[in-house]
């Protein structure tokens, strides 16, 4: 199934028809949820990544990592749960939109990076002990990739409507 | 280190935010306002970021982009009001992109009914 076929399927799905029938304010409200999701997601990620890059060293990493990763998860769920309905409203309008083709791979890379960072010895040990400089550098690399991928995803997502 | 981080992030955010200011200018559209008359092939939809309609002018199907749904509805233009196949005249700014048949529409006339979608742009 090509992307164009998938888009046509999504637009004509039960979801697309339902969202289109929800009234003139529905898109604005769903868009609001999407923004709130991104705020939670990126706000939390920014704080954690800056800490991994050396900011606020007086705050133990484990103290920050617990609430920020949880809030980022909630934000991601909100963003996906509102993003799919938004896309379903007029999906075929987005065929040929290059920003969409930047956004989704960027999200995939960002999630891959989350998975890789969470598998590192450094991340798994950070709640039990202080990290070695080499381990801190490993997490700092993950933070740079994280900021790069998420900012790329958010920037290209914002630009979809301006294409 | 912290200083570099701060400056770098500020620059990244400024770059990411800059094109947002272009939003309400209709860049990508002709400056000139023009009229088109055609038949409706897809009726008004009040869903999505902007209300839309499709009309056929000669052999070309044009995307008629209206205001956001709530604003379009306030101008009196509702879904199902203009039947498919009816003749309408639309006024607006056409896309400057070659081959892209899209008009950002400020006014729609259907018989005696007039819909001033963006009165301040007329």
C-alpha cells in the first residue's frame, strides 16, 4: 500500500468521518490538545536533556529523570492521540507535503534514540549510583541527538500547514 | 558550556519561530484579487484548519480555500447550503505556484446569496 493509498484510506475511515462531523470548533480543540501534548513532551525532554548536558548539576539526575520521562510519555500519548484525528480530517491534502516526510522519520529516529539511551549501562545505573565521566558523556550524546530529532520533528510539524 | 547551550538554544528557537510570522500574510498567493465562476464539484466542508470547497472552472478543478470553519460559518456559509452542480462565483487570491489550482477565497456568491468570508480583504 502506497502512502497516497494509506492517506485516502485514513481520510475515508470511520475516524475521519467522525472528526469532520464534530462541528466548527473541533479542529481547533484537537489542535489545542496536540499543542498541550507537545508542550509536555518537549518541555520535559528539554529539562532532562539540558541536565544530561551539564546544566543544574546540583540536582541529582535520578531526581529529574523520573518526573521528566513520565511527563514526556504522557505528552507523547496526547500528541499521538490528537495528531491522528487531525491528520484524518483531510489526509489527502498532505500528499506531497515535504514537511510530513521529514516529521515522521524524525519522530522514528527520536524514539529509536530513546530506546537506545534507555538500554545503556549509564541510564540503567543512574538511579543506583553516580555515573563515571565516560557514562555521562554517553548520555550527553543521547541528549544532543534527542534535542536534534525532537526539534526537527516539531519544526517540520509546524511547517506542514505553511506548505 | 552553559553559555554556549543557552545561546545555541535561543538561536534554534528563534529560527523555528520566524516563519510563523508569515502565517496571515497570504504568501504564495497573487497580490491581485480576481473572480472565477464555476460549478461546485465538492460542497463546502467546515472541517479542518480551513473550510474548503471544490469548483470546476472550464476543465480545471479548483480548490477553494475559505476561512477557518467557525469564521466561514459566521459569514452564513454552511455545509449543504450550496448543492453540488450549482454555479458559484468566488473572489480571492490565486496561488502563484504553476499548476496549483487553489484560491484563498474572500467572497462567495451563489445566486442571490453572498458570503463575505473575509470582508476586511475585499
